[in-house]
């Protein structure tokens, strides 16, 4: 039951993220994908956003607009909004999952634009595993391009790494 919920959650978040942030452009010739994180080097995790499970998307939209956020993607009719204030991103999701999710998008900046240099999700996964961090879902290490992985921090917070390119 728990695995089915996680799989549904993963599919839902991935679908929403892909639809909410638009189509991706092809790799630029100057793109550098790091497939092996060197020891003592910070992982490049990409854009960070907080996906919030909300009770009433209209009330939440108004609240976040009142503190300076503007709608970036999504739609009220779809029951989700991606909102932005400067480089801060939040996603408001009504009835799609329980709890909040911390999300990192390797290869994207906060405008859903491709970054020239980034760490591939498989190298991030390898680094996490080398540190003994358990993963609840993994990226296929025999592939390249879009993939995702999920883990849960010691306090029960779900973290999604979602690479779209």
C-alpha cells in the first residue's frame, strides 16, 4: 500500500512538474553534465522549490500573493499553481498528495531554464548512496537524460530530485 502511494505520488509530482514548468529546450552545445561528483565538491542540485499540499488553492493563492508571490505556471482549474518571488519557488497543490515535498531540479535554474553546468541525477544518486543515504526510489543508472529519485530525511520530509533533461 505504501509503495503504491509513493509510486502514485512520484508519477503525480513528475507529471505536474513537467506540465507546470513547460517544455524544455534541447541541450546547448556548451552544456556540461557532470557524471562523477569529486570528493569535497558541492553537489549542484539545481532549482529548489517547496511543493505544498493545500486545503483551498484559492485561499492559498491569495495568501502567497499578499506576501509577494506571483503565479508562474499551472492553473486554478488544474488545482495547482507554481508561484514565484524573485528566485524563490513554491508549488501549491490541492488534493494531489499529503504532506509537503522539497524538490530539486538538477539542470534547471529557478526559471526552468537549462543550466550550462550541472550534476547529472545519477552522479547525485551515486554520491548519496556512497554516504549511506537510503533512497525510496532510484534513477536507472544505465540511462541518461530525464530521471528522478526520492528519499526521506530523518524527520520524515520527502525530498524529490527531478531531472527533466
